[in-house]
C-alpha cells in the first residue's frame, strides 16, 4: 500500500510537468480504477474501456485537481462518471442493434477464401473512412505515416495532447468495429 | 517507461500496435500503453483556483456588469421607499442570495469530488424568493383588488435580464468549463439560475413594476428563459469528456 499522501504528491508533481510521477500515479491508480469500473460494468472489456475513458478524463482535468484534497475520491468520481456514461451508451446501442449469426464459410477450397483478406482490407478502409475527420487525420499522421508527434502536430494544426487523444480514440473505434464483426476476434 | 527528453514521439510499445483485439489488462495492456502515451511529453498545467474563489471571481464580474447597467440607467427614484417595505426587501435579498448560492453551488459541482448535495444550497433562497413574490401577489390583491391581476407586457424586463444574464451565464460556463466531463447538466442549470437571479435583483434596483404579479411573471419568464438557454447552448462552452 502506498504511504499516505504519495499519490497526492505524485499528482502535484505531474501538474508541474513531471512525467515520471504522472506515469507512477496512473499505474498505481489503475487497480482502483478497474475496481470502480467493474463494480458498475459486468463485461470486462467494456469496463476496461471505461477505465481508459477515465484515464483520458483524468488527463484532461489534471489542472482541476486540488492538492489540498485527497486524490482517491477524485479519481473514483471521474471513473464512476465515465462508467455510467459507457453503460448508458451501450444500453442505447443494444436497443438499436441485432446480433448477426456466424456467417458460414462460403467455399471449402482454400484459394476461394483468399477474397477474405481483400474484404478485410476494404472493411478496414471503410471503417477508417467513417471516423470523424480529426481522428482520421491523427491516425493517418501518427500511426500510418509514423511521424513524430511534434511533426504531426505541426502538419495537422492539432495540439500534441489532442493528437494523442484522437489517435487513441480512432484505434479504439476501429478495434471495436472490427472485433464486432462476426468471424474475427477469435484468433482466426 | 520510455520517456526520452527532446524526443516527442510515441513510445516504442505503443507504436504499430496491432488492431486485433488484444486489449485487457496486463503489463502491456491497452490501458498501460495509454498511460505511457499520456505521460510522454507531459506539459505543466496551471492549477485551477479553488471553487470558492472562482465563484467569488464570477460574482465580482456580475457585480461589475450590473453596476454598469445601474450607472447607465440610474437607480429607480422610489428605491428607498421600496426597500422600506418588508415584502420588496425580502424579495430583493432572496434573489441576491439565490444568485450567490447558485454560483457557489455551480463552482462546487464542477469538481468531481465535491458532494452532489451542494446542488441543494440554492433551493432555500430560491424558495424564499418565489415565496416572497407569491406573497406579494396576494398582498397586491388585498390592496388593489382585481386590478392586481392586470398583466401588461413588460418586454423591457425580459430584455434586460436576458441581455445581462446571457453573457454572465457564458462567463460562468467558461470559468467552469472543466465541469463538462463530470456534471454538465447541474452546472448548466445552476449557472443560468445564478446569472438570472442576480440580474433580476439588479433590475429591481433600476426598474419599478406596479404589481408583484408582473414581477413574478416577467422576471420568472426571464429566469426560465435564461436557464433553458444555458441548458441548450451551454454544452459547446463546456469541455467534452475525454
């Protein structure tokens, strides 16, 4: 168990720009955030997404933390908020979607199924095209062109922080969308 | 941790990560990678002042704006006589208290770890304010008879409260934009209420309405309009959830 006030002093240092203290704080807080999210959300993957939402909000609000107050309630309150948001969103989504059954393999011959790869590539392109423009730009510059963040920021006009968040969201949106496709996500 | 000074790139572990589902916890789970990305190239931030101070700052701004309006229009000539009447005085003080309480409550609720019960703070003065207006209407009825119910248009009141209240609401939401990812709804409501209540208090120093019913309807309508406006248009002013 961390000694009293250690997390608070890490956050204070993080507010002053200490990346190591920030990294240490978020890693130490991860089990607390996971417990908080899992108390609300049963699906472990969905709960982990809520934890990541909470990490992004903590990052966004780190200037609003008051070092005179204990940090745990602050972290838990943010994580609870994000978990509730995620539950609401998934509730809405489930109301609109109908689960598809497994699509059977079309042909038994191995060559006939080579089309799969092309279909997958086309689906990936379609999924990327559906991302919001900022996320698409961030993904293109930071991940596909593999530019350093500073250069990607200069080219896109987005701040480094905004790029990080947009890229993270884009990857997560793609992952969710591709994982939701029947026939993927099971190691095929 | 792969933080390298002067090399603002993605950490090696986060680079070219596969899109295949591999999320979950573990030493190199997606959340751990996100932490590494967020910590990399961390910039110092300016800490927000405590919520009480932010509320005070906004109240000072509101006082300044309403003071300017009073300087422009002048105090109503019968102010001393009006304030000598317990009903009018109670109504003025209650609207002032509602504004101050709502501003403090909004600033408190904008912080994730403050109790939601701060939202109840303006309820007592708000009840007193509405009660004093209702009581005034009844008193008018006794004094003036059915004439107390004559309701004329008073677009001036509405315009005054909206014209002063809208920028004050916007200023409040900008000061409290960190509420966006946490409790946007209550902060929007309380922000609009604080601005409207103070403008209504300011207006009763400038303008005289014959009947309390007029005050109730026109000030009430302006407050409701401002709260609704804050609710509808305020979201872009608040930060989006991360």
